């Protein structure tokens, strides 16, 4: 499938060639989406339930949390940029019934619209995890989630190879491509585990691993797929490491790294952010950070904490060869998180497992 080119027949030939090349490159990415490449956020650490179901209820400094994410990608070069958004929440339960452990319950809703064909994805998941303390300085977590996925596409806006006349895509030309089921539904499942180590109140390290699309559901917009085409979603493997070190009463440093691979594609991101205590009690913090997606982009980050609300903004600056087409304007992303504590636990709540400015 191909995107509408967006330039006139009177355009400069060199400009037409460059734009067509770029659109073909972008269509490779769109095609990979149609072969079940996953939605993702640069702020994987602020989208815990989509990163690893074992993160459900794994909230080192609170009892519950609510969050939302929004990502806008390639708006500088596409009439219809990729837009991904999510809302989610999780909580700890049975802390008073399970010795040195608890359950985590949560859910997430994702929505994504991609490209001129309006490839629309809606995902709804429920998550469950179990967390068990090991001694006084370690925590082991295992979890899973399952949910419903819907994908649909508006094929009236798509252009196909047999509609290309050598210079342009002509929507009036007949095509042999027939998308006979533009709306598909299936169930999906993920599993994961985490290990956290916190030897004292100034140090914290967490590593996790998850496998997504464990059931390898069938996903295709065609009733009969081409010979050799695999319409099963390939498993996606995600590994990450987060850490936190309190330097003093004003500064906490958070280095982290992330790696994922699926169907021959991979992504690696590393970097850190720094929390600066503005108010003395941690109710107001300034956050700044920098990340690098290997061979693709630099991701600066800025954020602010006000009482129990965290606002984080990142911007993907393209460093790959695509930079000559988008001028480095890759994507921008926003996250808001609101952690909280149960009123009935006041005065008898577990201590924070990670470094904090609060006493």
C-alpha cells in the first residue's frame, strides 16, 4: 500500500523524486505496522503496564497511580501523523492479607491512528501481578495481562502499486488489491517478571523482562493471505533496567536502559534523568534528562512534579538518514502520572522502596 503523494504534476522533478522516495520509505514503516509492529512510547518508564505486566501494582513510592500518555510522530512530513494515546491505572491490594507481599491489579486502554489509511488500533487490557519481598532488600514480581484488540483501516484513502502511472498515483485507476476485511478483532496476552534490589534508602535497581503476544494471534486484513505471508503476530521481547541513586537532599539521579525486539526489528534506548528538589519536602521537583535511541534519535526530557502530579515531556530529535526529510522533527510525547496513598494506610504504610525527598 502507498500513501497519497501530496504534490502537483507541476512540481519540480527533483522535489517530486525526493518526496516520493521519502513516502516509499515511510510506507515501509506503515507496512511493518500492518505486519504487527507494536505501538510504543519513548517514555517506556512512564507507561509501565505496556512495558511489562509485572509492573502492575509495582509502585515503589505509592499505593496506586493513574496515568495518561500521548505521542505525535512525523507531523512535519505527513498530512496524517501517527498519534498514539493511552490511559491506565494500577493499585496494590491485599497488603494486609499477604505476608511480605501483595497483589497488583490494573488496566490500560490504548488508541493509535497511523497514516493516510487511518490505520486505527484500539487495545483494552486487564493486568494482574504478584509481588513478594525476599528478605528486607529485594522484591520479586511476576504478572500477566490479557485483552481485546481491534484494528481497522480506511482503504478508500489508500493508493496501491498498480495505480502508479510512472510519475503519480491515480486514484481513478482500477486496482487488483482487495482489502476484504478492513476490521479485525482478536485477544492478546503478555507475561513478565521483575526483580528489584534496594540495599538502603539511597539506592534502587530494578530489572525486568516480558514477552508480549504470547498467544500469537492471527492478524490480517485479507481473508486469504498471499502465499508465504505469516499473519500471526510475532512475539515481542522487552528487557529493561531502571535505577535510582540519591546524591543528597537536592538531587536524585535515575539511569536506565531499554531493549525490545520483534520479527527482526529492534530498538535500544538508554539515558538518565535528574530530579531536583525545589521545595525541600519533595512536593515540587524539576526533572531534566537525555536519552538516546540507537542509530535513530536523541530524546531530551523535561518535567515537573507538583505534590502528587508528575508532568513529563520528551521530544525525539531524528539523527538517522530520515533527518534530511523531517529536519530532525521526529516525535513529541507527553505523560501525566498521579500516584497516591490509601487513606486507611496512613501512619502504617510501607516505606518507599526507592530514593525519595520525602521523610
